[in-house]
C-alpha cells in the first residue's frame, strides 16, 4: 500500500514522503500510531501544494543561499528532550524537527532532505550541515539538552557514552553465555551421556574419518600395530 508519512520514520522516510509499504506494516503499525496516512488522491494533492509553498521560501540563487548560510552559521538551535542517565534519548531529534525549528526561529525554509544528519539519539553538541544550494552549505550549531537540565562538559558526555557501550558489550557477552548454556541443557535433555557442547573435543576416529584416504593410509603404515588393535 502507498502512504504519506506524517512523521520521520527511521529507515523509511521523512515527513511528507510518499512511500510504498507492506499492507500489514501500514495497517497494523504506521496508521494506528499516526505515523502515516493513506495516500488518497486528495492527500497527495495536499502534499504537492505544501511542497510548492515551501519551495517559494527556499534559496533560489547562489547569492541568496550564501546570505542564508551566513545567517544560519550564527544560529544556535536548542532541543530539550527526555533522556536516560547515560544520555540516550527516549526518541530522537529528526531532520524534520530541525527544519521546523529553523523556520520557527529564523523564518528560513530548508529542505529537510538536504539536512546532512541522521536522527540524533544522544544529548550533546552538534554541527548540522544543511545544503542550501549547489555548492552552498551551512552548519547550524545544535544543542540537544536533557529536559530541565543543562549539558555536561564534553569529557563527561564522552564518559557517559563509553559507559553505555561497555554495558551493551557486557549484555551481549551475557546473552552469548546464556545461549551456550541453553544448547548444553538441550543436548543433555536429549542424551544424558552427551558431553556439554563447550567440552566436546574431536576423537581420533573423527580425525581419521576426516583425513583424505592417502593420508589415512600413511598414518596406518606408520603404526600398523595400532591399526590392528583398532581392527
């Protein structure tokens, strides 16, 4: 089915984009959560009208783009967001939100598709590149601040991010150990005589069976007594 996104959806598109999605994904996820609406003929006409209106406010020449770039270069955007103790956001600051804030504060219209930033998912200080015209790019200083607080020093932000990475790595290792324990338990339940997967080692017969025939013959010739005993 074809839908019009009402919000930025990561790995799918930005607000206002017309996208094709699986029927189940659209009906069961996007539409109920008001992330999208059905792409009816009337809705598509509204999208086109909005795009034409926005285009009138965007830079129409290199000189105009350079002037806007100078103004945006002196601009600082601030987003107060809900965040966890390690600085991870409960959500994200998206390109559409950045474009909206620029319009609200500076009355400068920028194409959200030309904002060179993935959704921001951590508190911090960012320089967001925005292409205003061919070969004309502005960088907008953007602060993503925890709700009701201020940004800590850069060293503390880096320490918070490192702590979160270490915690994620520890959880991944723990999951791997649990998976191995589950494999051992399943094997033991099927055959109590079977050794745990973590302790299994190949036997001499297993090694011999994997040897090419000529190598196996040489091994037998080297120790015929052992071969006779095994026979």
